[in-house]
């Protein structure tokens, strides 16, 4: 899977820092990555931007699962319009989340923040008992602060436990996780499910501009109650089923979902590949990450570096105003007027915990109807009542402890 540049079993140096036996440093798709592994999961994260991919779940089985997207231009030489596009792959942490095209209180941030396109520094990697942890850091300049990234794997689990500790960076900001999955070519092969929602909303302005070689199929500023019936931008056209992906080729769209009260349980998102017998899931604390942004991209962008070849879905857990960036998120907007938080106020420090994983599913399990939580266990239930139980320490979202 990887092109090996430096194997750090024992010790290696990357960025002037020495790794421990738990990590290796390899090159994947043209970029240096740190790699950790457990008996179930192998995980790579790029030095540039801290993007997490590839990740292989069930790595020792006869049917491993590698769900994350890696952009097709990796290794190509371009004058990229944004630093985040250079490593674009898998999951990455955005601070501030969004395009950040507007100056906010004298601050100019790159799209999705320095955390998504600048260089991270290696701090440590270690294996203690059943847990393997990789720790990285970045110091931000547009607004002075430090972010510490910790990625944790547990033996026997196909789960990634991540935390981002933000220190400094005082004031309001948008933020979020940008988990991005590779979509299959077969229409409708992915079935997307999620926690109950208050409502959903399409992008309040045009998301894809035809004058720039972009095209969208979803309506503008349209409220909806179900992901399976999202209003179309085309007059007289039926609603678009965004719960089955990919759908029609040639479009790039954005929408948001706003979770209903979870009763203290995590909010969740799931993507089911019934044809391959697995589902990907994410869990979050909805008090920290208040909304979900869905980026639906099926060859709908034709400018550099996209060139009409991109097929992925972003299942992004955020506190933000769509993907507009810091200023629209930190000031009054149509969502804050509806009682939805679109920015956090950082005073001292803030920790964002997040969980992602993969579970194998039986034949006939085509979507997730509900998720049940008990001590250290998550149960995924299909509409037909099939139940898949997985060891997941979901309590980590509140405690940060494993």
C-alpha cells in the first residue's frame, strides 16, 4: 500500500523530532506520512495538513476496508488555489472551518485554516497496553494558538479516537472535522443515515458557479425534513434523494443537517456499503460539534485541480455556518437566528473529541435505522431489525479517556 521512505521501527527523525517504536514514517501519494497501527487498523496522517488517509480497517482479514478518499491529483504539480488542496484526503481538522474568504477582525485565514494545509510537527508516538497513540502539534499564526492532535487506536477495535486540544486562539471561531469518503461509481451504492434532525437546509447561496466550471443540482436556501427528499434547483424537477450516493453525475453540492436532541447520547452519521458488507460511522458530542455539513461531489467541478474527475462525499461534523468560513460563522446569520450555534468562543483551551470507525454487516443490512449506546458498546440496527454490535468506547466523547 505504501511507498516506504523511512522505516522508524526503533527510532527515526522527521522534522527534527524523534519517534518511538509505535510509529513509522512513509510516503503515500507523494506526501510524507506518519503511520501507526493496531492489530485491526493501519492509519496514515500527512505531515502537510494532518490529513488522515489511507486508513485500513480489518487489516488482518481477508477483506480489509479502506473507505477514505484520496484526491486524484496527488503527485501532480500545480499552482494550487488553496493549501488544503495539496494533501486533500480522508479526515482533517479545520480551524477555522470553511472558505474564510472574508477578513475577520484583521485576521486572514486560508480555506479550512492553517490546520488543514500547513506543516504539523511530530511530538510522540507510543504503545501502552492495548492503546497506540500518535501526537502531533501545530502553531497557528493568523491567530496565535497551538493545536495538539492525538489519534488513538485500541487493540481489537476498528475504531479511531481523535482529540484536538486548542490552546490560545482566543475568541470566536468556526471549526470541524472534514471526514471525506471515496464514493463508488455505481449510483446509489452508498446509503447515508444519521441521527434524527430538526431540519436540513441547502446552501443559502449558489454553491457551484457555472462561470467557474462548477454545477449544482440542489436548490438554494431550501429547508427539508429528510435527506431522501432535497429540493432541486431545476424548475419542476423532483426532489433529489441525497441519502443514496452517488446520484447524478456532474454536480457539486452542499447541505447542512441540524440534529435533534439526542438525550445525552452521541450524535451519529453512517454510510453503508451493503454490496461490500460494511458500514462507516462517526460519533460526536452535538454540544461541541453542533451541525453536519454534507459535501456531495460527483464530477461537478472542472477547474484546476478538479478537472471533472472527483467523486467523494464529505460527512463533516462542524460548528460553522455552512462552508462560508470564520466571519459568516462568528457573526449573526440565518442559523443563529434559528437558535443554532455556528461558532465557539475559545477562552484558554478547548478540546474536540471525535470517533470514526468501520463495522462489518450481514447480508440484507442496507441502512442504519437507529443506533443504541450502552457501556463501551454501540449497536447498529437496520430497518428490518438486524443488529450489529461493536466495541466502541463512546464515553470518550465526553471524558477524553480510553
